[in-house]
């Protein structure tokens, strides 16, 4: 019983740290890039803005949203008897 | 008639489940001002409603985790089916009452306790009263995680720790990465992250928790003999449970929202986002691996973790200790209520028994509602300054008298 439990909780810990702490970190990178992009009062140092960083920021946000969308798709589709396959790189739904 | 009482109390339980757990998703967003209190509960209610329909798993065997009322196919044990399933309906009815009363009491005390533990506790108690301790599934057969120990007790100890760990790491990373960004600027960006992650937690809650009541009601229908299909939940049951949990969420358990949002840790937007991201990740991964954790335990652990991950943040360990105590006694306390209800209801013959038990439920509910009025917490004062309070809601009452004088 304890061993089974250890295995299950170990998986939860590994995935949760990756997603639950990794995505906020990625989002934080986005916020930081946005601040560097705006410059001035957005930053503690108050340097001039670097507009190119705004693109980096929005890429970070888009990546966060994409990971969430794929995660939700995996979970919801399994409830309806489907699973998500990455065989063709882009996620596609196939029947289990 | 007993069937109608069972359905009614099941839906009532679902309602208390909703309002008890609004805090898990929305306490942090309300505390940081990312969302107005009313907007937050409305958003959470809608997502719970949607979530309830996105069934992760058919929940017909939900009671099998803790008690032996059903076979593994979902059909009730034949010996409980005599006399239109009277005995099984009584067990479920008393178990639900145990769950509701414990949910209301912890709400009155402003403590976030697990609604699923309350339900399971009630069912364990009423089953033990009816069938003896052998009727309870303590350990399963040892080949997989099962039974009270495997599905309730071990996860209850592990989940707050896992969530706290994830949230601590998340918070620490977020503060490291955004060092150098002006605080006001960062707050604005993280508010959006907070709203998004809190929405995910609400959705996950709807998919997990509404299922349990759906399973219980369908079990009642099968026991009574009006349904024979053991693989599907009737549509009206789904709709009723989804609406009940959403309505409960919209009501908002303000007392608990206050404890989680203001009492445990003074929270900022980046911390709020890290907390909800951790909760969402832990809840969704674990339930996808067929290993459902209590939303309440996870959310509380996450909020605690954000206090640990940010340098200089204060964690009120006294508040955390009271919560831990409430968690420890949730299962036995709801169990005792469930068992007492069963003994009482079973000793009075005919329909008198269930009616007396139902009357007690109504009476105690009314008493607790009236008692809560003395120090009401609502959308207007949920964010007031937290004073170390012995009585829940006491600090709100204090600030109210101060503000009326001033």
C-alpha cells in the first residue's frame, strides 16, 4: 500500500512541479520582458525601453496559454473516451 | 418517499460543497483585488457549472472507495435491495446528513475543511452503524490504492505537503525572475495570471466534486429500482447537481474565503498566481492519474507554500494549526453524525425515522444559519484587516463598530 502510494504521489509531484511551478516562472519571464520592453517607471533601474522585448513577452504568454490548452484537452478528452496523440507533432484526438 | 429525501439531501450537500469550496479557487483573487468579490464568485460558479458537465470519469462507483455498498460493476449489493432498497437509502441519507452538518459547522467556524472527507466520513459512519465495521472498505485488497486508508487518509496527509512544495518553488522562482521589475507594474501583469489560474481551479473543482453527488443520487435511483442501467448518470441528475454546486459557489462561503485569503498569509498578486497554478496543477494531474485529492487540502497547502516561498512573508501558523485540527477530525466527526442519524432513524419504525432525522437536519441548519448572523462575513467586509482573532468573524465585527463610530 505504501509503495503504491509512493509511486502515485511521486508522479504527481514530478508533473506538478514541472507544470505548477514552471508555468508561473515562464509567465514571470513574460512580465519581466514586458517591463524591460516598456522601460522607465516599469523597471526599478528606469532604463529606456527595448520594444523588441515586448515580442518575447507575448511569446512567453502565448506558450503558457498553449500548454494550458493542451493540458485541458488531454484531461477533458479522456473523460469522453479519447486521448491526445503527438504523433504528428501537432496534438490530434484519437479514440482510445 | 425516502428516495425523495435522499435526492433532496444529496442536492443540498452539493450546494454546501459549492459554497464551502468557493474559497479554494477565489480567495486569493479576492484578497489581492484582482477580481471584485461578486465577480469572482460569479466567474467561479459559471466554471463549476461547465466543469460539472465535463465528466472526467463516470462516478457511479464513488462510494466503493470507502464502503462496501456496491459491487464493482456499480450495482448495489442484493441484500441491501430488499423493501425497495430501504436500508441502502437510509445509509446514504444518514451519510449525507453527516456531511452537510459538518460542512455547515466548519463554515460557521470559518475553517476550510474538505467536503469530500465530510461526505466519505458520513458514509463510513452510517455504513458502520448499519453493517458493522466489516461494511467499511478500510484497505481494499492491497493490489491497488483503495479503501479509507489508500484513498482518503494517505492522500490527506500528502496533498497539502505536495501543494505547498510546488507553490513554494513557484513563488520563489517568480520573485527571482521579476526582481528588478517595479512592484506596481508586476502586480498588474500577475493579476491576469491570477484570474486565469483561479479559473482553472474552479473548472477542476466542478469536474471533481459534482461527480460525487451524481454518483450518490444514481446509486439511490438504482437501489429504489427506478433505474437499472449501472453505467450512465441520468441527464436530470447531472443538471441538478451542476446547478446546485454552481448556486452554492455563487452564494460564496465568505467566512472561509476570508480565512484563506486574509488569515493564513497576506497575499500579493504574484503569490496568488503561484498558489493557484500549483493548486490547478496538483488537482488536475492527480485526478487524471485516477487519484483524486481534496481540493481544499491542496488549495490550503498552496497558499501556505506561497508564504514560505517569499522572503519576509508572514505565515500565521496559529490559523494553519486550527485548520489542520479541523481536517483531522472531519472524517471521524462526520462519521459520528452519520452513525447517530442511522441509529436514531433505524430505531423508529416506518417513515417516522427518516422524517425525524430530516427534522433534526433542518433544525440544526437553521440554528447555525441564525448563529452566523451574529458576525456575518459578506462581500462587503471579506477583505477587512485581519486581527488575530479567537472567534471567526470577530475581527470583522470589531472593525464594523470602529467604522460606525468614526
